């Protein structure tokens, strides 16, 4: 009788072990699946293969890298400049104030000539800049906004903004164009006298002298 009881105890212990083992394997499997999903959905910008190693922090990129950077410009506090191969500014759009039209080669969330309220309005501006009249523009409720109506909404005060009808994807960011990508930082000049850009050649302002947020600067030079 005692042998039978012992046998039952051993069987119960063995079943408990098998149950615990099964739960552990299931947990590890789910953890691995979660990790795989996170890797698949990680930002493509950080897993893009470099097209050409320049021997510096710079790299040669195409529209597949530039468009995601532009899309994050307002959310992540970027300034993004565009230049031709000779270092001359490449026009993205124009702003007219008091009868004077200025060519703009930078996407800058601190530019007070452009009034963009909600996050949705900022997203629509980026889409209109990228794709022009082909852009899908909607309000916060998902209602379609006509391109001309949206551009008119940008014209506040004495500023008049003119975006390219084909968007910059149809012009400077055409599929065959390649750019050299360069990085820097910018300290908004309102903080202290002398604050300015930090370029590849070195900073002209100490980060400790300003209380403003540091902005990341990306410059694209057409190859």
C-alpha cells in the first residue's frame, strides 16, 4: 500500500514538472515572437544599408532615406537643408511677404513665417510639400481636404506660401537623384547673443550658453 502511495506521489511530481516545463517553453516562445515583431517594426531609417562609405560620418542616400527624415522633421525637432552639388540652396518652396518672394531651402519647425497648428496640420504640410497635388490630405476627422484649400490655409497674415504642384518628390527627390547626407546641431539664437549653428568645421557656440532645446540639423547635397 505504501509503495502505491509513493508511486502516486512520484507520478504527481512528474506531471507537475512536465506542466511547468510546458509553461516555460510557451513563455519563451511568446517572448521571441514579441522580439521578432519589434525588430520588424523598428524604424527603417536605422536599418537602411549605406550605399557608399565616404570614410566619414556622411553617407550617400536616396529618397528612401530622405522622405522618412522629412516626415519626422516636426515631430523630432529637425532642421533639414537642401543644396545642389555646388553648395547652392535648392528651392523647396517660396514665401512672399510684403511683395518680396523668398526661396526656401529648409524645413524648419521654428520658422514663424509658417503657421502650423495641430499635428495633423503639420502632417498635411509635409505631405503637400512631398507630393504636391497628389497628396492625400485629411482633417482630424478623416475628411478629405482639397489641395488648394489647404495651401490657402497656410497663407496667414502677410505671408503667402507657394508649394510645388508636383511636390519635391517630383522634382529634387526624383528616384534617380542621390544626396550626400551631413549632420550637425543647431541652438536657437533667441537664447543668448552669439548662439548659432554647429557645423562640420566646429561649433561657434557652447551648448552650455543656451537654455533653448538643441535642434538636429541634416543637410542634403545633391550628387
